């Protein structure tokens, strides 16, 4: 019996070696590899990297498992969260890297998935990074605005609470601003076109400080007419 098992093992091993050799030879010989998606597993068999257009479904991804979504996030946002979550977009044309628990940690590509805290106001192309709870903590990219098909470029970092901290933005009208949040409000520094959200009738290059209620508490336009 032992000899039979050894022969079967050797036979199966030989077939596998031949199949693998054929695949390696053919992949090496081809200039283009076509596939619908790639899932990279870790040493324990857990899905960790999803690649595709859109990314493939994963048995381990938390944000597509409603039971896990309710367990991880519903308690933070109230009873309505699961109803809102039904409209979330979870795909990405590119790559999603997950941790060992199935939490999205890094998204790279086009039409990035919605943040767990809400639906995106526009389609985003770029890079997004999340914390260990799957909450968005920053990113860099270009957003295509739905209302006018124009583009806005942004770079942002959230603070330790997950709230906005530091942002750079190139707006669709040509305005360019740096935004820094502090305890009692936020500061904007940069240049803006006339009649922008800075409440300026003239072209603006300078500093504006807002309180928590978006009221201006300080404003200096360095090109303002005397």
C-alpha cells in the first residue's frame, strides 16, 4: 500500500510540475497577459490585495459583508447608517490593499470606493488611505465634479480624530488654497478668483480665518485696493 501511495504522489507531482512548467513558459513568452482580476492571499489564505477593473469580490472584505459592516461601523453613526450604506459604491478600478482583518487600508486607481462615512460627491481618481478601523484618513487625487464635468485636485491629511486637518486644493475655477483646521475654526491661505466662497468681490491673494460657524474673523487681501 505504501508503494502505491508513493507512486500516486510521484505521478500527481509530475503532472503538476509539467502544468506549471507549461504555464510559466507561456506566460514568459507572452508580451500581454489578459485577466479579469487578481486576488493576492497571505500565508494564512486570507485575501489581502484585490486588483481589477473593477476589483474582484472577496470573501474576506469587511465592507461588502453587511453583518460585519453593522458590527464595525453602524454603532458609530446611528440607526440610519445601514440604510445609507445601501447606496455606497464599493468598487475601484485599480487596487485595494486590506489588512489581516479584511479592512480596506489603501485604495489606488480610478472611481475609488466611497468612504465609510458617506457617499463621495464626485468620482475620484488617485490614492486613499484608511486607519485600522477602515475610516478615511487622507488622500491625493483628482475629482470629476458631477454638476459641471470639471476637475478639482486635492491633497489631504486628517487629524487623529479623523476630522479634516490639512488640505491643499486646486479648484475648477483656478483658485488654489491651503486649508488648516485648528480648535476654534480653520485658516485658508492662497489665491481665489472674484466672487468665490471666500466672500470676495475682487481677486484675492492672502489669508482668511473662519470660526467654527464659518464666520470670517480675520481677512487680509494682499492685492486689495487701498
